[in-house]
C-alpha cells in the first residue's frame, strides 16, 4: 500500500497503539514502583506489573478505554480465582499440568461468547501461568492478590481517564437510524408519486449495509449469547430485510397503492417509527405492542382481499408465528382455477404479496426491538417460532451456544484443544526439565500458536529472529550497566512505552524483541542479573516455539476444513474429511471432480426440514406470503426464481430447491 491512503492509515495505527501503550505503561509502572521501592514487596510488585500487562498489553480487548475499564473491573473476580488456583496447584508438577489443560481449554473456548471474552482470554491465561510455577508458597498468596488487584485497578483508572477517545455509534443507534429510514421509505410509497427516488434507494441500501457485522466495530457487535444480544442482532437482520423489501417493492399496476396496501404501508411506517423511538429511549420508551397490533390487523385485511371471498376458501386464514397468516385456496373441483378467485390480476396479487412481506419484516423488527430493550419482560409479547430464545434464561442460552460449538468441526473447539494441549505440554516440559523462567516458554507458546501450521511457522520464524535481536541488545545492556538498578528503573517506562507502541504495528518480530528487553529490565530490578538472563530468555522462547509448532502440526494443521454442519467451508455439500486423511487426487492436482450430471444440481445437502420449500410455476398460485411458509424462506415464488436468496444452515446463500445447476454441470449435461 502506497500513496496518500497509506499515509493516513499508518499514523492512525500508531496513534491507537500509542494511546493504549500510555495507559498500560502508567498502570503497570505505577503499581510496580509502588510495591518495589515504596513498600519493598517484590512479589506484589511483580504481580501488579504483569496483571496490568496481561489485560492491557497481551489482551486485545476491542472498544474504547472506558469499555476496557468496565471489562477489567468485571473480570477482577476471575483474576482472583486464577491466581488462587494457580498458587495451590503449583505444589506438584502433575497438578499444575492438569490445571493448565482445564484452564487453557476453558479460557480459549470462552471465545464463543463474543469478541470481548476472546480478546481477554490470553491475558487471563497469563494470570494462571504466573503463579503455577515454583516456588510453592501459599503464604505469599496475600501479596499476589494485593498486587494483582492494585495493578488491575490502576489499569482500569488509566483506561478510563487517560486520552479518552470518541466512542463510535452503538448498534442500537444504527438500528434506530435504519428504522427511521424504513419509516421514511414507507411514507413515500403511500404518497404521490408512490415511489422512491434514486437517492432514497441509495440511502436505504447504505443504511442497511451499515448494520452488517463486518462494518460494525467489534465492541459494538451484538455477538454475545445472551437474550438482549440475540434480540439486537435479530433486530438488525430484520431491519436490513425490511429496507431491502421496501426498495424492491414493485409498482402498483394501476398507479396507486390501493386502500388496503396503503393501510399496511402506513402501519409499517408507524411501527418503524415506534421501533426507532423504542431503541433510542430504551426502557423509558413505550413498547411497540400497539403499533404491531395495528399492522397485524391491516395485514390480515390485505391477505383476505388477496384470497378472495370466504366461500372459495377451504381453509380460513389463521395466525401463525410472528403475526403472519397462512391459507390455502382450491377450486370446488379440487384443482387450481385459471384465474385467482379474488378477481384481481396477477400483477396486483404480486404487489400484495410483496406488501405482505414488508409487513412480516416490520412485525419481526418490532418484536425483536422490544426483546432487545426489555429482555425477558417482553418475552410474553414475543411471538413463538423465530423468537425461540425469548423465554430462555442466560445459562440456557450460554449452554446452547457452547453446545453448538462442542465438536471437532468448530473453529472455537479446534483452537481451544490446540492451545490447551500446547500449554499443557509446555508446562510439562518446563516442570520436568527445570527450565529457568519457564513461564516465558509458556508465554511464547501462548502468543505464537496460530490456527494453521503455515501461519504458526511464519510467526515462529519472525519471533525467533526478533527474540535473538532483543537478546543481543539485552546482553549488551546488562553487561554494561551491571547492578545499577537506578538505570533500569529509569529506562523501564520508556522501553514499555516504545514496545507497546511499535510492537502491535510492526509485527510479532518487533514485539518479541522489545518484550525481551522489557522483561530483562523488570527482573534486573528484582534480583541481580547478568548477560545470561538474555540467554535464558532466548532458550525459553525457542522451547515454547517448538512446542507450539509441534501441536500446530498435530492438531488440525490446515485449520478449519469443515464448517459446523460438517461440510467444506466453501461448498454446501460434501463428505467431511478428517484432518489426517489426505485430500483426493483431483483436488491435489487442481482439477474439478467428474460428477454425474444428475447429482450436480446445486442443491444444498441439508435436511428437508431446513430447506427452502419447493414451488411450482402456476398462474393460479396464491400469494406466497399467504400460502407459503411462515418464515418467508421462499418469497415471490410465482413461477420465477426468488429475487432475494435465503441462507441455509451450511452457510451458503441459496434460493429455493428449483435453482439452476452450476454452469459446469449444465455444460456437462448438454453433452
């Protein structure tokens, strides 16, 4: 990357890392100097420094400084527990090794809870690793807890007060803005000229795109397993769907929307406005129940008009999940007539079907917004079906999320097993071999193990080169300065500031080299040190890197080869292959497989209960929103391909089961 764009990105990266480096340096150095030189308690000084470095420098917690501070305070009891458990399990090597496996797996697997637990997991690992090494000294537990608490409180204070940044808009604010945009679009569709301009359509598309997770900062994404996060994510999804359907609403055949369709669109505008108010005001705002009832009434009236007289309906419309209605129409003879019994032309029926889809999305948006604000108090008003999580408690939802990833095909499970085994092996090697400063080896294993073997090996090469350079500089400094601790005390804050600013931007090589210098400056103030401290640091990093490389090779070396449904990540069907089974010969040669044309239909290999429904081309078919499935998986299926795709459980975006085959399959079939 070059040019003016690169010139803007690089300073922003340094500014972000520099802001965090200032906070971590102040919190860690203040606690270290307080206990080391003020109170002469070296154990508390060590834990104060490494607690601040763990959750401030090693962890990558997304969000602003105030969000970091809030998370650090919430994690304080967890840090106490890890220090206590690590202290008592260090009595024997086997107990420390067993505890390392359990703690390593649990903390790494906690990434299923969202970006914040995933970012804090490496720092929490360090708070168990540090006390799990000899000497076994339960009598120093008080100093360890005191130092840990002081370091974390100083870090939280620095995060909240030093160099505060402007917070980005929250996801609730984004969803409220999107709801207002939807209300504006619905209002324009019922007023002359009964359509949206190009600028309005572009605004609606951009607003809907702003709710995508990739465009939302990690700290603002509703990615947690709790009820409010699920409901807020659901709100964003159905709001995007509502905006998409409003912008693609077909024009009325007679120029006007019609009284029934206009009533539905006006109710949609009122519900969208009520949803935006609810999201903005929070619990102080009124619920959307009244607006949803009005829209349900208007929707039922429009559906009845589309279905025709009641005498021609063998199955009357009834309420189903989400306030939708389902019905079936048949002629007296049992076969569909040539013209719908309502007497409306097909173009008008397609328009009604599209308006009914708009109403369905608006009803789901209002119900999800109420759940996102009121939580379980609004579960009684939530329709069943798609809001299955509305009546569940937090432990049940957490269990549901964890159980969904408790398998070897889950990336979270693979990472948890890989990291836990690597840390366990590193703890065993350092305990049996009495490696000096063994926690450095485990820290190297923790920070250098990656998802794939190629990435792990690339990271290890850069880390070893950086550590070697840092060890050479450290050895020269220790030989030149000797036992003058005043020099180390003066240089430590500057080296920490430089390391935590440059390391995250320059990469793992710079980070390992600079961190080597930082830990040497710390331990030189705790005990007399010689140039051999740099040698021990290099040896520890080499051992930790070797352990990480071995388990990166043994445990899923290619990373994720299948998704959570058991299929390859870039296809919708296929037999899941184990990581130890070699790839087929045609895949290694880069050729396409030779399949029979009858099997290459492009359909998703999912259970029939989760597929999109089959539809037949028939001019007499009733509106799909009235005669189709309640979840709206196959819209506008009047003999045409769907205009918007559905998402299958495999992660592939497909339409209905009548979609066309891939190009290469059609070409082979034509032969």
